[in-house]
C-alpha cells in the first residue's frame, strides 16, 4: 500500500507543490532548506567560537548528513532547520516556540523537546510551541474535515505494525535502536527492551543537562539532537541532519585543542555514518546505532 504517515497539517506546507510538476516540486523541497541550514549553522558556529576554516570544516562534516534528503522528498533538512532555528532564537522565546511547534510535522522527533523546555524553565517557548501545534491541528481540521484524523490514526497503526514486523526496504537506512537491532536479527522483544533502556538513559541525560545552568547551550542541544534519534524506535538516515548540533560541541573542543580521543572518535563516527552505516548493516553490524551511542557518551 501507499502510505502518508505525517499528521494532516503537513499538507498545509505541501499543497503548493501540487501545482507544479514532480521534478520542480522535488527541487524546491530539497533545495529550499539549504540556505537556512547553512545560515543557522554559521550563527551557531560563531557562538561556539568556530570561525573561518572552523566553520568550513563543520559545514563539510555536516554535508554527508544531508545526502539522504537531497532529491528524495524527505523531511530531515527541514526539521533540522526548525530545531536549529529554535536554538538560535531562544532569546526570543515565542519565535523559538513556533519553530519547535513546527517539528510536530514529525511528532516522534519532538518527543524530548517538552522535557528540555520544562527542565530549563523555558515556559514561554513551551507555550508558544503548544499554541503552534494546536493552531496547525485546527487549521487542518477546518480545511480537510475531522474525518482526516481517523484516516491518519489508521494509517499510523498500519505503518507501526509494518515496521514492527520488520521491513527489509528500510534496512540500509536504520539508525535508531529498535529498527537497527531488528535489522541485524535480534528478536523484536529483545530489541524493544534495549530501546526502552536507551530511551530511559537519554531522558535522564537530557533532563540533567537542561537543568544544569553551567552546561553550555551547544552541549545541551547536541545531546538533545543525538538523543532524539535514540529515544524514538523509528529513526532513519534521512533524520540525521539535526546531528549537526551534536557535531558542533565536539568540533569546537577539538578546534581549541581540548578534545580527547573519545570525542574525536565520536566526531569521526558521525562523519562516516551516512556512508559506513548502510554498508555494515548488511554484515549485521549496526554501525549507525553505535555512532549515536558513542556520541551520546562523549557528550555526557
């Protein structure tokens, strides 16, 4: 069957593309987020002390993460832009909250954000995000009718069962714990238990870092980015552009000569992830998952 498992309000952003031919629509969808991605990355790099060649290296390291998005119709680059925009705009919490609310077009990638905002006392951003999600849902309901939500929930149920039973078509793209471990042959029950344990560890780490006023912004959001892909059972290679936020503190420390071997190994693993992950998963080695876990440990 054909599936569309995004919430109905995703159609608010997609419908204009239906007025052009397929090639033009894919080009617009794929290329439009790139200037925002690079501009926001430049702002964040300057805040972290990376300038000139440092920013150029950071950009070069993040470009492979975008490769699974370009001209494939995926949402990863847009979601990274929304998250990076929220980080840049935190001093204007309402705008930051709107950016966070837009991440609800792929709800599983926003699951840690309420926790992070609550832990750091960003209540205005929290409220603005909630209002944004409600406004999107109401707009979609008024436009498409309430019945669209029943269709969405049924499609989500079918897709969840489809992924839970295993699907070889996504095997080269897996990065999250559950999908990676089932792809290499672990029983679903054991993979789910590992997923639950990893998720609990990620939640504890994010809560602790966002409660710690001494922790740098780069460290907090880097942990949230990598934790986002670990806490959800279903995360794939095209979700990885947001790992630019995880690369930032590692590269900034290495650039200042402060990085240790563990941090450098994590940074190298993230750079290699888009290329090595699909190759090694065929040999029953979950390299992408290992790269995420290594990065989470290094940041912690």
